[in-house]
């Protein structure tokens, strides 16, 4: 009498194949999750740049205090940080060109596992970068430059990165 069934060898082969496939799927899922976080952070940064640009263009006021007038809004970034700051810039009335910046909300955190890899002004690397928008045209201030580039990357893989550029006429683009 013959019994139908599987041998132990056949069962072990099937379990090994299922384990291998599960491992591959999990690894790809984690990589996809990190890539999604990078994409989300880049889009959030470009959106926040547009927000400060709109705040400036709408001439929304910020309380600068006595002796100061509202100049514009911007973002401050630092290499290796996992956050950035939205700032209001005030100019001293008696001493034009003398600025005081104040944070308009708490630090904006990048997605988990994402950091600022590189900051460039006119193609030159810098350790910190401020991008300010002044009404009414708008005038964009990168500290005397014509273009700024902000590159975000995965903390675990700096070769996996995305960039946001801003040019002198206010065009914000994801590269």
C-alpha cells in the first residue's frame, strides 16, 4: 500500500525557498520605506520654501519690535542637520542692512533617517545656508548668490540623495 505525502527533504526545500523570498521582500520593503522618506522630505522642504515665499509675497507682518521693520521670510539650513528653521527677517530702521532673524515656528524635522547632505551657493559648498524672500518682486537673498542647492540624503546611504534648487527669480525645483 502506497501513501501519498511529502518527504522531509521536499518540505525543507520549500521552507528554505519561502524564507529566502521573505527576506528579499523585507529588505526591499525597508529600502522602499527609506526612499519614500527621502522623497517626502524633499517635497516637504520645497513646499516650505514656497510657504515662506508666499508669506513674503502676501506681505504678512511679523512683530519685529520697536525700531525694526519687517523685511521678509526664509529658511535656515545647516549641513548634517535633520531639521531646518522657518525664519522672519527684520531690518533695523535706523541702520538699513542690519538684520535680525527670528524663528517663526519650531524646528521642522526631516523624516526619520534623513539629513541635509550638502548646501551650495552658486555651486560652492557652504556649511550653513539661509534663503530669504523679500516682497514685492520677489527679491531672493542667498547671501549674494544667484542660485542655492539643498541636497538631502539617507543617513545610512549618503549616495542615495535628492536635491532642491532655488534660483534668483524664485523658481523652486526638485532635481
